[in-house]
């Protein structure tokens, strides 16, 4: 059916634009706060719970 | 020594943030949600099944965070900041008939569920099954959400079937895909 084919083309056009918009967001630099957060989480875990400072 | 699956999280940060931006359409809110999701993912890593799709797992955490915030707020969060609609139109428009800025504006007008379905299936490349799993709904629901979302976008952009056909001419396709128009031969 022509109608179906048109709708498919339309969906293609929309998805192509969608991917461009999404790619623009993917290309944004990840804020440092997230990298900092991940390393903090990791650090906290590697440090066993201590009653007090060992120094 | 087993690798900590959490070391893989960092690779998904750009995608997680893009997903958050498309859901919230507000970069401050998106970043807060990414932050919350990272902490949750870190502490709930035991709920991640090794060998499964970590990106899907992270997206699921993020969307759950978003919808639980939305429930608390009692409404959809509006595109107050206009993050989706702020234009990248500094880029030359070529002769692309579908202006990206217009597309962003239209996309931001979809409801949360429709935006989500389109981003998961149309942009991120998840299958309908994966998207359905992540959203906790039936596959048919995801299909109908994406179809309705595309129809609504077409309507918002006054995109008739004929125009859609015109836009797939080779020049426009080249603009869309970022390739040069190749001369025959």
C-alpha cells in the first residue's frame, strides 16, 4: 500500500532527525562532577570503615 | 580476579546523560538525575546481571528515578529551560527542509512516554523488546507509543506524506547522514 510506504518514509525521516538530535547530546562533554563522583564512590569503598584515623 | 562491572559505568555516561536530557529537557535536572542514578547504580550493583546490557540497566535506573520524581511533583516537568529547543541552528541549514531546531521544538512537545519510547527505539537502537523491558510495559505498548510519537511529530511539523517523500531525495539524505552527495560514476 502506498499509504504504508509513505508512513515508513516519514518514520525514517523522523528517526534520522532524532538520531542527529540524540548524537548532539551524546557529543556533549560529560561534566567532571560525574567522573569525580565515580572516583569518590570507589575511594570510599576501598577505604575500610575505621573507628578513627590511623594517623 | 573478577573485574568490577562498575568500572564499565563510565563508558555509558554520555548516553545516560543524553537519555536524561531527552526525558527532562532541562540540563540542571538531567544532571541531578544522572547523579542520583550513578549513586543508585553503584550501591545496587548486585542487581545487575553480568553479561546483560549495562546501558539498559542504567537507563532503567534513570527512568525510574525520573518517574518517581514526577509522581512526587504530581505533574510532568516542563521544558522551562528550553534545553531541547535551544538551537544548534548556528550550523548551516543547507537546504534540509526539516530544520533541526523545529524538530527539537516538536520533540519537546511530546509527552514523556512518547519521547522516551522514541529515544530508546528510534535513537538509541534498543529493540522493542528491550525498550518494553526497561519501561515495564508490553512490547505492543512500546510499538504504539513510538508510532503515535512519530505521527505526532509529523503533525507538529506539518510533515505530509508527500513532503516526507521529497525530503528523502539524495541531497537531503546526504545532509541528514552527513555524507557528501556522490555524483554518479
